[in-house]
């Protein structure tokens, strides 16, 4: 994955792509890859469109900030994927790394609350529900892109899609931490004895030397 603002290096080292190939369309894609690429691009568009709808109903400025930062980043990601998909070559906008602002502190345990039920109207929308929708979308896209990267035949598109997976994982974690902090996403734990038994279920083996 490339850091934000850092150029991607997807062509072999020392290889200079001819200028007339930089922005020209290339048909070096397999059929299955094309269908999968359309699916992930449509999924990203859907996320960006729905984030705009969520923005109208969110009350918490902290959640609004998360939404806007993620939306801005995913828009850049969208341009990168579309660029590599449409040309088959390195995109003009390189891959970047998403950086969340939350601390990675999880509160464990469950507190009793009212039973959950579907909303009866738009007036029932809440930050709890809206953040859950956001989490569902980022997690779904992380899984979809991971699965799709395995089907890519074009090396540039394969790397761009694969590099995008950790970003959706990071965005999912950011939303989870927000939900957990506000008690929306509670995390149960096993009792000490069961946890200890689970943690001690495996042991290491001697490291084998890699073949030369």
C-alpha cells in the first residue's frame, strides 16, 4: 500500500511506459475480471451516494467528521480504481493509505438495553443506526474487494484493488470504535478460565529454513 501522496510503483522497476500508452485504453482484461470490476465500482458508488443521504440525518459532529473524511478518501480511491480499470495501466491518482483519528481503545462487556426493532419512519433514524449502516457498507466492500482481487488478471488493477482492502478494513475499524465508545457496539467476553484455555490452545514449532 502506498502512503498518502506517494506515487504508486506498479510497473516493474526501471520500466518506462511509453507516453502514448499512459492514458490510452487497453483491453488486457479477462471477462470475469470485467464483471467483478463493474461490481466493485458500483458498490463504491453506492457507498458514496448513501453517505450523502446519511449526512442529512447525522446529529453527532464526530460521526459527521468520520463520514466526510471517509467519503473524501473513497472518492479518491474510486478515481484510482476507475483510472486503472479503464486504461489497464498505472492510474494518474496513486493508491493511498487511510489514516483514522480514533484511538484503538475497546470497552468490553455488555450492558442491558431496549430490544432492537426496525424503524417505523425516517424520524426514527439515529446516529446509532446510521453508523451501523456505514459499518455494514465498509465491511461488505472490504470483503468484496478481497474476493475480487483474487480474480483479477490485469496486474495493475489487481494491485490497486488489493491495496484498497486494508483501507476499507481501517474505515470499518474506525466506525466500530466510534460505535463501541458510545455503547452502540458492545463486545462480550468469555470468562477468565475459558479465555485462558482458548489462548493456550496452540504452541509454536521450530522455524524451518527457507529453500535457497
